[in-house]
């Protein structure tokens, strides 16, 4: 059993605008084992948040993680993944459909909304991606 803790952030300047994702993957002890900063073109904030989450989950699957806890500062995405909000926006449905099969690959999956201040590292990585595009 391999446990990882994931922090993701997606952002866009302009919404839609230049967008980037930031991902921090930690082991169970909180040691950073992978960081990703990637430019993803022109996207909305919500699409960027979903793309950050799906990329992080793909990496976790590749690492062989079985137990995943995700922290996002996007309340919308968190509640949609938890099933607390319906995905109504047509542009968001494919994003949701991209993430859910990944979620189902883990023995244990937990997702939680955190305040932006608690997500500084992933936020910085997303901003770096937008700066360096």
C-alpha cells in the first residue's frame, strides 16, 4: 500500500486566459516526492483546476499509489468530485468525466477543500507555469 498526499492548483489570468497548473505530491510523512509546474494554454480557472487534479491523479497511478488524499483550494471542483454539487456546465462535464475514472483506480480516495493560504506551494507552481509560458 502506497499513500500519497496531493496538493493541486490551477489558475488562469483573464478567465479564460493564460493558464497553468501546479502539483505537489508528498509521501505519507509529508516529504515532497514530485512537483509539477505546467503551462496549459488558454483555459478558464475551473478547467485549469480540473486539469491539475487529473494530471496529479495520473502521476499517482503511475507511481503505484493506492491511498490518495487530495487538497484543492477550488471549492467547486472539490464539491463536484464529492458529488455534493451537480456538474451542470457543459464545458465541465468532460473534465469531470476525465477525473472520475482516475479516482476509481485507488483503494482509498479522499478530497478536501482547503483555504488558499494552505496551498501556497501548488499555487506558486501554477503561477510559475503562467509566468514561464
